[in-house]
């Protein structure tokens, strides 16, 4: 027994430092990964495997594989155990049939390794202090454990469009790697104020996050400024409604927070319906329109075979903008950035 009255064999708590625990007689022959999961149920199999294969776990001073068997009395070196993830209020609640139906209704593509959703405006990708309904929670609609798909990238809450999920850790790792290496070709559609000139090109402007608490905004920054991050976006005009508004295709070569919204504002053509990066003129032009930004298309290597290309039909918010300004989806080239490369 420890001095606080707990038994480290049967009642361990997440630890902040390494410790030595001993295998009980009743546990003779148990697999190492199961031994860990009995004590720390919040640990995933992947976490245990990583600790074992990295040599953080030792048995009688020697390395051991996750599937290795333990003997009674063996001394197990247990590395610092991460604390359980604290879920947002309500996140632990099981999904209702309506939640499951809603999650499945977003699917626009699915195979054995990938799911693509058409995320609606207003739905957060991950939870927060005041957010209990979000994509990450809805992934339980496909099951838990290995059956639960994994997020591999993000979209702003108010941006609609393509959101990819990986089925299983390996598929998720490969998809996330493509985004991390900037190999994913992403095309966004946006309706902006005015008529940009030139109507095609690239903007290379560092951005820095500023603000406090729930209000954060990305602003242009000098490259030498502390915290400034490089951000590059290609843009091209698809159609325009005179001088009032333009339908643009945007391709981010980097993945900064609010990058497209901040870059269009910096160009003097804020995206309509944007309460954070708009101004009085854009707000007046926007009227009741919601954020006119939609992740239209993603093209990247499939985790197992060939090229994966997914297009998300526009949702109600952008459709309202199209109808208001008279834009027609048929005017758009499927890939308006074919052959375009980063300038640097």
C-alpha cells in the first residue's frame, strides 16, 4: 500500500514520473499491453505500443514487445502516464439516433480507408469549452476504437465543404502526412467584395495571431516579427457581378488559421458574410448572407492507391450567395489552378 491508501497494482492513477510496479501472481502470463490497459483504461493500444517500442517500458531492466508475456513478480518500469483527456461538458453523452443520422448524412465519399464529409456551416470540427456538438464527437456514429474514423485536418467552424477522415491509424497517418507535407491540393470557393485586380495571382504575406480569449484574429505581420508565420495563397477570378462582388477560387499553399479570410481582407476584398474580417462596406453588401467560403475540392494521394479527388457540392449558405449575385456553378473549371505552383 502507498501512504495515501491506494494499491499501485490494482488502483493506479495517471503518474507524472516513472515508477516500478510488480506483476501479481494472478497476472502470470498476461500480455504487457493488456496489463497496461487494465490499470490505465484511458490509454490506447497505440500509446502502449509506442512506449514499449521506444524502450520507455522495461521488464526486469530489459525491453519487451507490447505482446510480450509477463511473469509473476516481474518488475515493470512504467513511464509517465498521460492523464485522461477531459471532455467538454456533454461530450461523454452517447449519440442519439438523430446524431448518427446527421453524421452519416454528411458523407459524400467512402471506401475502405477514407471517408469524406461535406461539413455544414456552423459545425465545429473539434470541441471546446462551450462547444458540445462537433464533428469529432459525431465520429462515434461509425463506432469506437479501431472502428472510429480519425480527423486528419480541420476547417473553420463557419467554413463548409470537404473534410477528410482516415479509417484506422495507418490510413489517418498517411492522409495527415500529405497535409503536413503540403501535398494536398485544396480548392476553395469564395464570394468577395469588389473586383480584385489583378484577377489572378498569388499573395505571400506573413500572418500573426493576435487577440485574447475567444477573440483571436490573424493580421499581416513583418516576416521578422516574433510569432509571424509565412502564408501563401493562390487566387483566380471565376465570375463577377459587375464591380460589386466576385466569385473567386482560392488555393492555400500553407495552412494558417483563417488564412484565406485574412489574405482576402489584406487584398481589400474581404469574403462576404465574415463578421471577423469584414468591414462596414462588406457587411452592408453581405446583408443576411453567412460566410461565403466553401472547401470545394481536395486532391491528394490515396492512402493505398492512386489519386483521391473529392468535390463537395455547395451548401445552402453559399448557394444563397450564388442566387443573390447570379453566379452559376457551371461556369467553374474543376481545377482552376492546374499547373499553378508555389512561387517560392
